[in-house]
């Protein structure tokens, strides 16, 4: 991969995302506002019972919003990040290793902004609510977090390759944000959902990953949920296989034919 081209394109994408605009402002501010809305929780000391343990609701909520906003940003922003370079895509992908430069620069830029959003959420939680988690299994939790990110980047790539005719990729981000926010146990434990919906939502990778992370970070003696971990790994491998097939079949030919 041409390093200079990769660095320049990545820098351009990050600066574009961080440049002052209404869209950027709302992107960074939105997760902070979600937490400020629940400011009264600090005074009320609301707790919930999960797995026969009582935990602070704010800690349950912060992990949910943290992961939800990161993956929804990835799903909405990564495809549109590729689309932003539409005028130059043909020249980029026909140059040596151009496809790799385009995809990896978009991936790194999207991940960087997503982590800034996540850091804003955690920092706000620490400052407002004395947010804390058990760190005895932080390494395993970090690996699970990376796996969640990989799975949702794979979904974003499939969205891009399969729906290259969509003009506004940001609508995908809005749709996925709504679906995941309501269906993945972000605000309330999945166990509180009515049957059979409480079982059905576990097909969502975000539900699987969020459940594992909460079990690891909110409960001191919990081991990783083996069934959900196997599901996440299997989905990552399966989605990667689909990406390879669709990428070879549709991605480059689409841009060469259309541009």
C-alpha cells in the first residue's frame, strides 16, 4: 500500500470530519446530550437487578450508549466516507494498490472519529456520575470490543458493496441507530423485553457484544459468555467470506463502469 497516499487521504478524511459544521457538532454533541438527559440518575441512585445482582443503572446505561453510538457511527459513516471521494474514486482504484488506500483510509478515519465519540461518552460519565467498572477482565473485554468493531465494519462494507446505488448513506446510519438503540438492550436489559422478542434480539451482533461486555465489566466474577462469543466469532468469519465474494464481483467494476 502506498504509505504517503494512505496517510494523506486518511488525514483529509479525519480533518473533514472534525472541521466545524452543524453535522460534526451534532455528531460529537449527541452522545453527551444522551447522558446529560439522565443526569438525575446521579441523585436518584437508581439500581437494577441483573443476574441476581444489583448494579447501578447509570453504569449499565453508559456501556450501552458507548457501544451503541460507536457502531451506529461506523455503520452510517464508513459507507458515506467512501462515497465522499466519488469524483476521485476511478483514478484512485485504477492506480497501484489504490483500492487498499481508499478502503483503509476510510476505515481508519471512521474508527478514529468513532473512538473520539466513545471517549466523549466515557469522559462525561466519569465526570458526571463517578462511572466505574471492574477491570479484572479488561483484556478479554478489549478483545470482545475489537471483535464487535470488526463485525460492524464488515456489515458496513457489505452495505456499501451491495447498495452502491444509494445516494445518501447517512440514512443507513439513522436507520441502524434507531433499530440498535431500541432492540439491543442499550437502555434496558434484554431480559425485560416481552417474549419471544427477548430471545430474537440476540441475533443482533450489538446485543451479543454488549451483553458480553456488561457481564465482564459490571460483574467481578463473571466469565465470558461462551455461546455469545462463539456467535460473534462465527458472524465475523461468515461476514468476511461474504465480503470477499461481493468485493471481487461488484466493487471495482461498479466504480469503473459508473464514473
